[in-house]
C-alpha cells in the first residue's frame, strides 16, 4: 500500500517536531512548515493526502485556508488545530469545511485516530454556509467537556438530526438548542421553545398541534400550534420528562409519521421541524418507573448531548464570570472585575444552580458593590447570603424557581386567551402542576409505598390515593 503524506502547518517548531515524529512512527510521510503560503503551494502542486493546520500563523489564519483548499482539492481532508479553544473556532472550522477541529493540547493517540478516520472518510462537497457572527456566540468555556460540546454542535449544524440535551437546571440547555438552530440550515425559520412543565395537561395537545374552531368549548377560532409556528425551523421541547403520557403517545406518532392533525381536524399537516428536546431528569429511570415511553425516548435520543454541571468544569469559571460581568455592563450596570482571591473563591463553590447561579451572582456584585475590583470577601459574603438556611427547600423548590414557573403558566394562558382557548382556573392549575411532581417524587423516594409517602407528605392515606387517581400517577402494585 502506498504511504500517505500528511501536510502540517504550525508556527511552533516543537509542535511540528512532535507531530512529524508521531506520524512518521505510524507509517506516514510528513511535510511540515511554519508558513501558510508554503502549505498553500504544496496543496496547489497536488501534494499530500491530508492537511493538519494551526489557526494562528504569521502570514495567514489557518481557518481562511480551509475553504480555498476545499475548492481546489475537495478530496483533501483538513484538520484544524487551535489553542484558541472556543465555540467560534469549532463552528468556523466545521462551516468552512474542515474534517474536524482539534483543540490544543491534545493526546497523540487521539490525533492518530483522527488521522485514520479522516483518510478513510468519503469525500463531501465543500460547504456554502454563512460565517457566524462571533460576538453573538452563546457558549463559553475552554474545558475539555465544553470542547466536546463545541465539536458536536458544530457537526450537527449541517444536519436535521433530532437532539436530546440533558443536564442539571442552569447548565444552559436552551443556549445549546439555540446554537443548534442559529447556525443550522434552518436558521431563517423560527426557533420555538415550549416548556412541557408549564403547559396544563388538558391544553397540551392544542398548544403543540393547534385546534380547529369548535373543537372544544371556548374554541371560537382556529388556533395555530407550536409545530406550525416552527415550520421550517426548530421546535425546542424543554423539560420533555414532564410531558404527560397521552401527549407522549401523540408526539411519538408525529415523529414516526412526520405529520400531525390539529385537535378537531382531519387533514394531515407535514411536520417540517427539527426537534431538539431537553430535560434535567434521568429519563431511563423515568422509563423504569413507567413515567416515560421507551420508544419515544429512542426517537428523541438520536444524538445525545450532556451538559456538565459547573462543578465539573471549574476551569471555565473565570472565563464565565468575566463573560457575565461584561453582559451586566452591556445591560447598564457598572463595569467590574474580580481579583485573584475572588476568582479562587468562585472556583471552590459547588454551584448547585450552575451557570445561572453564577450569572445572578455577577449581576449582584456589579449592582451592589461600589469598588471597581471585587475581592474575595465580597464574593464570600454574597455566596453565604445565598446559601439556604438549614431545613429550607432546595434550589428546585426555591421561591425564584416557583415564580418563574408561575410566570410561564401566565404566559401560556395569555397565549391561549389570544387563540380563543378557555383560560379559567389558573390558580387550581398551577397548584396541580406543583402537586404532581411533589407526589411523584414522594412515591419514588418511598418506592411506591403509599403509607410512607402519605406520612412524608402529611396527608391522609385516602387523600393521597384520591390524588394519585386524579393526577393519573403510576402505582407500583404490592406497595399500596
């Protein structure tokens, strides 16, 4: 078999030497240069079977070379290396036609594996995507976990594959969903976000699929559902784990058949949307508990993306804090910075509220403290003030989170009112939405034992049984 030749361009002599030695030992021929101009001359002369190029070089940005290489040598795979490990770099590399993006520092085994995959990959036509606007990029961080997310999102921008985003509350699931839309082929269409936990159970089908006039009492006009609103774009189904079972069945049918009918309608409508779902729940556990359909899970979980909690990427905290302080200044708050002690205190905090908690803290510091440079004492004081008192509800049940849930309910009902849907009994509906997950969690923690769950909740056992029936909660037989 003829030896393959790898062309390397990097202005760092040590990087060139290490790559040349590793690739040489693996049986490849190597030509290395510190100049983008020399690399381009080799490409024009028909040399090489693959290119590995750095981004920052003395005479030209390596990313600018990629589309030129793809135009004259579309069969030549290009891998982009960069120490500027941001979402912008990964996205530009993918959109300009690079085979992959490799953040520095990297493991040589990973590099050799990547070279093997690149040389074996089929040729694809050069892309024609528009350049992203770097200042609008939503994802921040240089940790290894974030690098993998950048690479995954960048690859997915050229597809319509269904994506399932998982992660704790506050990790940025909607930001990732928006990035998938904003840099995809569907970016000219609408991005429509729906929070499954905020929609009343008896309105969910009309909310998602729309309804015909007269479909139910109060339906005075045709209502357009979220699937129609998102036509040509992306439908983001947030907190999919809270979707009731009857709506899961209908959503599964839409994903299988690619079409739906409105409530009260008979004419099928093409479901021309890309689905991105998200949840903070462990859906596999929900499947075992009978709360989520296994077949729907596999339809949604085509490409899984897990967002790590902030405590797992503490190295990103200084960058995120600076980003949030910049956003606070852009919103009209005083400009601030953090000293080294403050940064170290932030890195040692467990961040149960993740990036959202960090952003709120940065806004408080910008608004409340007069000094331009914020020190460790101020950060420690604010973190201590935000800590819940012993015995207080945990973050998911905090007053702020409940307020946000109520606001979502109000927004849903206002939208329903405009569409001619009934908007009565808001008080009872909000209580029911809070009550359902509370009872479900109590039953899960007592393994379905209703006597123990009733004691935990301070309810009469018969009252709990009645609520289980009313809320259609699953019952584990033998533990009544």
